[in-house]
C-alpha cells in the first residue's frame, strides 16, 4: 500500500504528460443547462452574450445548442471556437458542429483579402475578376474526452480555392490558388485565470494552431509565393463554468502568399474575457 501511494504521488508530481481528465469530467467543462448564460467582453469593450437554448435532435442524435447576441455584423467576424451553435460531448471527443458556418466565414475572409488586392490593381489601371470557394469538415474536434497534456490532435481541416482573372486579360489569363488549412489542438496544462467575472482555478489551457499549404496553377516562378499566414487560438476553460477567456492572433493568408509593393498583410488580435455569467444546476 505504501509503495502504491509513493508511485501515485510521483505520478501527480511528474505526470504533466498524463491524462488530465476522463469522460465523466468532460461534461463539467461544457455546462449545457437551459437558462445558463455567459457575457464576454472584447478588448474594445464590445459584449457577446451566449445562452443555452433547447436541445436539437438531428437524424436521431441530440445536440446541445447556443444562441448569441448581438447577431454577427458579417461572417468575417465569426470564429468557430466561440460561436458554435450545436455541440456534443461524445464517447471520444467534444465536438462543435460548425461546417456550414466555417465555410461562410472562410469565404468571407478570403474575399476581404482579395478585395484589398483588387483595389491595389485598380490603382495600376487593372481590375480583377475572382471567385472564392471553401470546403470544411464537420465536426470541429474541440477536445478529446481523455485529455493528455501536450498531445496534439487534428481539430479542423479546411480547403479553399481562389481563382483570379485579370481584366483586361493578360498572361497568365487565370491563376488558381489552392489552400489546405489544418488546425491542430493541444492542451498545454491547467492554470488559474482572472477575468472581470472573477478568478477561475484549474482552467484547461487549450491551444489551436493552423498550418496552411498552398499550390498555384499555373505554378508560380520560384520565390514568388511566400509562406501563408497562420492563426493561434487559445481557450481557457474552467470546470463547471465553460470558456472564461479567448485569445486569437491571426495573419492574413492570401495577402501574405502574394506580396506586392504597397500591399501589406495584416495581423488581427482578438481577446474575449468572461464578464458575467449564470450557470444553472442540472437539477
């Protein structure tokens, strides 16, 4: 018995790579009792309210559901980590069902970047005809049910195609950029977090990082295509409360791939912190 206690104590001290939680505890990080709400505030003082609404049954499966206030001004402002409408805590993972919304958001963001490129060309006496298409998986794998610190998993896979045609036509007459964006998740450990709503102990700190590959058709001359931008998203999730803090740093993708004089890829930083909340008991 003494030997077991010593081994167990060593596991607690040295077990940074050990499992942090099992299925029976996963639910506590994602409360879903109707009547619960969370109010977040971003770095500019804007508020976002999330509420638990009635569960949705789709194809024989039950999903927990949220509503959001205010409504999105446009899809560029959507983020699938903090705006999920449907989610599940399953046997193997926590999942957000967001593919249709992610598709709209990715197309909106790429369109915004192409428009910046187009306006630059217009100052040079050219115009640009273009199309943007995206394909995304469902679901987003938010978290494995058995969480192991510093072990990565594939969270989301996105494909996007941007086709551009100079107007008037010039050589090449059409350029296609195919993007593959893979987001991986990793639990960095646990830590205490302070927000305007209070101090939250033992929060899971989850990092999501994107890696983007791009192929050009026709192939671009060597040195003309640069590495795409990336995004790093960090969530802090408190037991029995849910997400208490969100931080995202995101670089432009397309504008970083095709740099031109007078054209600068932007980096966007967004932070949300929990300001007020009410989590109702399941009883």
